[in-house]
């Protein structure tokens, strides 16, 4: 497929997934507006419809709560019934500050919004409407960061926690297995529910039934504590400071500081967060034996041992020092030399690696976009080119899917990717890669 046809097909996917004011990730599998998906979608959409890219982000923030939370799903339609858990299952009325038009979920996702604002400002430095858009959204994004540092950092370390794997964006990563296995469920206490995802996508590419029961348990726990109560930190058996969520927060802090200084806004609070967060990340997450950053299990009071994609986002945020950056670069280079597309979402040498099941091994195009940026930050341009080229190749050969096979030998026998088809962030980051 020619580059021109790839671009045309990417735009066609994004056009097909556009609704009235926002883009769905995939028409069948994910029929609402997702938080970090919208950020990546804006980055691609701005290249052919700037007004729509700006509206995408503004529409997302119509779901922001009074406490600053930007939820992971905005349910703009209350008539769509093909997704679980739908708005009624979340029962966000338990929190008086949650909007009821639109309805939302009660958890969040990685804080991409700050760097998305800066990305579009840098793309269109002379567009007055982009400057005005960024100035309107700036205080809302700062309020979201304030939520994370206020409600999700009980020890005031400068590192936020998540209490549900869905918040990480990497729902069923093996990193969460030990913490999730800590949850002992009396299934009779769970509310009745019916999954929809396995009716649309192959079950062996999705989280298992036991994992889903635990997801529902944690959702119910969040609901019990109004989604922002201190009881979450006190009671949740799953309480994790994640490498990627904190790296993206740090990256967006830096973007907001630069934006604020550009427009003359007060950035003192942002600088205080940043001054605390970066050293804490370095001190708490680096594992010398593994030569990578690892998340921290607050409930188990220990590092979460394992190599996975989230650690590489430290490069994107500029957190890694020179030695650490080289170690992460060498890890990727070895994977490439061994016959893997970059970047597998989990350690290919782990017995928990599964190259086709969601976040346990496949390639995710938007993660390649983040890692590509990170490698460029440190001058590892040859490897950055490989990360970019692998994403383009997989999409060109296997379609606009949600994620892709990471083992080159296995991928050679496949004709398509995994998960949802006609996927928005796949199309969006491809447009940005091809425009580079």
C-alpha cells in the first residue's frame, strides 16, 4: 500500500469514527469517548482538520468533575447499550461533583492532555485559535493534575497511585498480576454483569473472566468511596504507583510549565510538583538489577518486578539519566536484534509473555509514538527510526488494528492485527509518523 493510500485510509478511519464533537476509539468495540485516546486522536486529526482536533479535547473536558478528575470514559450517549460497564454501572451520582450531562466513569487514565496542548501549539505556532484553545484548557488541565496530586498521593511523595488497572491504560499487564491475585472475591457479592468485548473481539486476545471479576470488584470499591475518598488508599488491595502514568504526568507538567510561561500564567504550583516528582521517580522506581524503571506496589510496599513498556516512557518525559537511558536503549536494541518488532508491551523472556493477548506482549502503535519521541530526546535517532518504521510496517501490512503481533516470525503468517479494527489512535499516530 502506498504512503498516499495509507494517509487516505487513516483519514477515512478517523472520519468514520467521528461523532458529534468527539471520536470513538473503534466503532464497534468502544462506542464512547475515551480519555487518552482523544489526546492521541487530536495529534493525528489536527493534520487534516484542525478545528475538529481542538473540539475533540474541549468535548473531553465537558466530563471533568468538580474535584478536577478527568474520567476515562465520557458517555455522550445514554442510548448506546453495546458496551460494559456502561454509565449506569458506574453510578457516579455517589459523588456530588460528578457531571450528569454527560455521564462519565469514575476513574481516570494517563494525563496526556498537557503534552497534547503543547504539541498542537508547536504544530501551529501562528494560529490564534490554537493559542486561545490552549489558554481555555490550561486551567482545566492544571486542575486535573491538582486532583492527582491531592487525591492520589497520600504520602505527599510527588507520585500518584492508581487503584484500578484500567486507569493505567494497560489493563491486563502482567505487572498487575500479583496485586490483582491478592483480591479474594466472593462472586456472590459481585453485581451481575455481562461482558460485551468478547462478543466483538476474540476472547484469547482479551482479559480473562477472572481478571474481569476483579476489575468489577475494584470498580465497586471506588463507588463505595465516592471515587475520591481517602478510603480508597486505605482499603484497596490494588494500589500501584505506575511508571507510565507518572512519567506522562511529569511530561505534561513540563509542557504546562512552558505553556504557562508563554502566556504569562502562574506556574509556581506546577514547578513545585515537578521538583518533587522527578527525584521521587528516580529514587523509587529505578531497579539496578533489571536496569529498568519499575512501578511500586503501595499495598505490598515493594517494587513490581518486571520489564515492560511503561518504563520506556521515562525517556519521553526526560526522567532517565544518561546511564539509565542507555540501558533502556540497549534493551530495545537487543529485542530488535532478536527478531521482535518494537516495542513489545512486556518482557519477551518472561513466562507471562503472550504476544497476542492485549497488554501482555503485543505492539501498541501509540506506545511506539511515545517511545519514538523518547529515543529522539536522548539522541538515539537510529533506534527511534526503527520504532517508527515498525509501527508503519505493521499497520501497512496488517491493517488499522488496536494492537499487533510483536514476534516477526509469527507475524509473517498473519494477515491482520489484534483487537479492535479501524482504530482511531492507530490511524492518528500513523498520520503523525508519516508527516514527520
